C-alpha cells in the first residue's frame, strides 16, 4: 500500500540570501500543486510573509499561509511548528508543505522535528509527513563578506535573544553543511572566476548536496519539490570535514583554484602555550577546520576545535576512553573494535586529528608549524601538569566537577 504522506521542503539560508524570492518563484510555477506555506520571520513587520502574499503565488482558496513571528523555528517556535504542521497535514487539503526557515535558524533542529517523535507534545510528524528536501540558499554576492566579518548575530542585532552569542560565520557553515540542495543565488552579480572559486570552496565544505546556480531565485520547482533526496543520516554525515576525517586515505592533489583539504593526525599532545600562540595567528588561507585536539595540560579530556572564518571555537569534548575507569574502558573497547585496533600502548585513544579545508594552503608549512606546537621528546617525559595553559578553563572545570569517581 502506497504511503500517503505530505512531502515537506525546508528553505534555509542567511538573512538576505534570497529564500523569499525563491519561494515566490516556486509558488508562481508550482504546476497545479496545492501548497501550504509556513514562514518563520523574526521581524515584527513580517516582511517575508507580505512579499509572498504580494507575489500573487498564494491563492487563499487553494493554499494557506502560516506566519510564525518573533521566534525561531529551530528553538522557541519548535512546539508551534509541530502543532501547525500536524494541523495542516490533517486538513488533507494540500499536496505539499513549503517552509521558509528564519535566516538565523539552523537546519538540523528543523529536520529533527520531522524525524523524531516529540514526547512532550505526543506528536509524530513522520506519521503523516515526510521531509523531502532540505534546501540551503547561499548569497554568492555577499558570502565572503559575511563569512569574514567576525561579527556575531548580536553585533548585527539579529540574535534570537541576549544569550544568542552565535557568530555569523558559524551559522553560515551550519546551513551549508546540512542540506540536500544548495542554491547559489545572485550569481548574476558575481564574475565567473570568483563564482567558480566560491562554488569550489562550497563543494569542498558540502560534497554531497546537489548544487544549482540561480539568479533572482529562478529555479525549476522540480529541483526542490518531490525530490525524495532527504536522508537524515546521510545529511548528518555530509559535511566535507566528516568525509575527509573518515576517508581511509587521502592522496594530496592539486585542486582547481587551489582549494584543498587534508587531515593533520599526530599521536603526540600539543604544548598549550605553543598551540595558543599558533592559533592567535591563524592562517587566513584556512577556510574551515574541525577536529579533536589532545592538550598535554588537560590529559584526561579531549578538546574540540572548530573554525569557520574568523570564528574559532575551542573546548572540552569529553573524557578520552583511556581516562575512563577501567571497567568502563574495557567495556567500551569490547563494544568498539575500531577503537581497540587503534589503541596506543601508552596513550590509549588520545590523538590529534583535525581536518583543514582552505584555499592555497601550504600543507607542508602548515604541518611543520603544527608539529612545532607538539611536545618535544624531552617534554614528553616531564610533568605535563606544570605546563603553562592560557586556554579558558571554566568549561573544563565544570566537566571535572561532574567527573565520576
């Protein structure tokens, strides 16, 4: 028996990328589909909803527009989104649901809304909807400007609340790394060579998605409606850094426009002061970095490093398996053969493993500089707890307080 579930497409993308323009074009060329539209707009004026209504693509008799104001689908309005989608689906009047997410929203929580049962609300959207396609719209004209700005959403007065400290570059990366289709919009405003370089970078950041160049949001609706492209697990693992990290081997090659990626991997810890000095002079040619760091002064805890443009996040990821109580460690090793196979006789699972993606990176020079931040053979035999460490300690201290005996 064929499932009769309403397909859903979600449009994500930073403010001004052109999501509403894309939506207007789709609504005006929807080929007879009855479409319910949900617009999530943080502004009090609901400008996006107004544009959709004025665009003539919305017929009150055939379609329905739901405006969700002054909140963000991915956080404060998730409960409302659940209820609204369930209500629309149960009306049995629509062929499709099209959602325009807020420009400061992250796509993963929206996808989770359609993938998992909400125990609090008792709503399981997967019973009557299927998430068909996650679309991210990227502004080809302003991408590098926004990416390199170093600004937070608070700086731009675009934050969801006073505790929303996200940086613009991190948000752009979150939206790019989780999608099925990436629409590179406003291509008519960018020279071909610059456009090709940008597309090359984005394809390295997001190798799985289907790329479509657009101008003024004009696309064939069939590219984002009824595609059957969405797969949560595949989308979750589609980021370029994950692909690079999990690849059994990587052969360096000369990429067009100098775009390349590699994994830096060493079974030696970093000296905290030397690593801090290197990070304070972060090479501009690195566009994206992500991975696990072993800091000698914090030997029990793995640290995560995540960089997007000027935004660099560094903090504890949790205990190394080697630092767990013996019974837990042995149980984990039995459950995880690959961890046991890579186990170091002295250091266990402790390792530095970071993916670097960049333009015109000098891999040899970068590797040499990072190697210079590792402990020397002499330092390996000293007391690591005496090493100077200027990295923020609050998060580590919090984890230490909660550490099991």
